[in-house]
């Protein structure tokens, strides 16, 4: 049996409970490819999966890591135009913090030439989520006002960039002056420090009292509670995640009085239920990458041996962009692949 290095979640707990060990090299079946991983993007759901508090609870032990870039090493039957040697990126949910991962072919995309392995590993999950949220779920229109909460994180910055690309006026909210400067550099039209200014007051001033047409919320908790009072007539409040650790509650009378909608965003389920639309989204995102309108900013890169530290990095609330783990000795092979 061939084995590989992998980060293992043997028991639920903090990132420090993860172990670097070995696992069997996975074998692709029909409709699957095996990717030799060059880099793995780290996201907040990884923390929740390791802690055992995510909506999906894989059986122990498992390998975390939901976004990868690498080279296809083997393609099973029924994988279309995908073939060994192609440089690709993929949203995986699990398995990315290892030397190899098996992925359904529908979730694999050829890496755009302008993206590095680290950028490719920071792209498919967060940009796929943000695009689905803004296009299918919110039906964001050019000229509307988009408020992005937790805007300096991976999914948040994807929403900022995509909101701009879709023609919206983007208001980006974060919790430090350093993050606000980062968001201005990423193209936000206005920024809000929600630690020093009440969200509702800031929105009133920035929108002439109307509020936001769309709120993109990957944070939940107190910010969600404030956001329920910040929407314009016919607004859409997108529930993307709960990085605060607390699930907010909506006073239903506010939705009635403002005529707004609470809209859930579950990208993994969307990909399963509507694969043709998910594939069309991937093509639209690729066109935006090729046009230079979107690109994932990388906050910090860790080696596989420090994967636990990479996950813990998200907990200190200082990350701006994406944290990425590289698989040692793989990057050179990635770049030279046919």
C-alpha cells in the first residue's frame, strides 16, 4: 500500500490537536481524478470541521483542507477532458492537507495561467461561494449597494472584488484600521470599522438613510443582529457563515417592515443540486480572472509541517486575505508539469 504525508484530525478539538502523519494514497474511481497537491487554502470551515461544530461532520479520522491546487496525476474513467499532467485547482471540502487528494471531476478546474499555485489554492471555494451568493442568491444588480461584513477574510474579500466587478457600490466592514486600509487598496468604495462605529449609523450616513440593498454576512452573531436593521426596501440579507461562532436571530417584523429577504448560501449543496449552474459560474469567474478583475490576496504561507499553526492563524482575527499551506517539495514539480 502506498502512503503519503497528511495532516490528520484524529479527535475533535482546537487546531493544535491536529497531527502530521501518514495515510493511504487515495485511488480515483469513475468520474474522479487524483491530484498531487502543491498548495491548500485554509478557510474558517476547516476550523469548524476540526472542532466538530460544522454542519457536515465527517467520521474520524479525516484529513481537513477544502481548496487545493496541484497537478492531475491520474484520471479515472468518465472525467471528460481532464487528463494527467494538467495543472488544476479544486474545491474539495476535505482532504487537501495531504500530498494527494481525490476529487470529483466536476469540482476540478484548469488553473488560469496568471495564478500561482498559492493563488489557485485560495480561489475555487471562496470565489465560488461569493459568486453564487451575489449572482444566484442575491441577484445583485449594477448600481446597487453591497455591504460586506468580515470583508478582510477570504470569502469577504472575494465578495468585495466580485461586487465591484458586477457593478455594485461596495461598502466593506472590518474590525481594524489596518484591515480598512487593506480593503481600500482592494477597491472598496467605502469602509466601516464596526468596532468604533455602529453599523447602522455608518450605513445611514453612507446611503442617505436608505441602507444596503444586499448584505453579505459570513460572520453572524452581533454583526448579523446589527445587519438586520441596515437593509433597504427589497433588500437581501445573505447568510454565508458564522465566523463569530454565534448564529444570529432575525426579528421577523424587521423583514416585514423593510420588505427584505433572508437568503441562505450553501455553496457545497448548490454544487450538488445545480451542477450545470455551478459549472457556468466557474466559467464566469475564469473570465473575470483573465480580465484581471479578481485575484486572491495571500496573507501568509505555511509549510505542511505547520498546518496546525495555519489554522490557528485564522483565530487571531488579523488575517487579511487567504492563508495557504504548501506541500513541501511540490511547487517546482507543479510549475514544470506538462
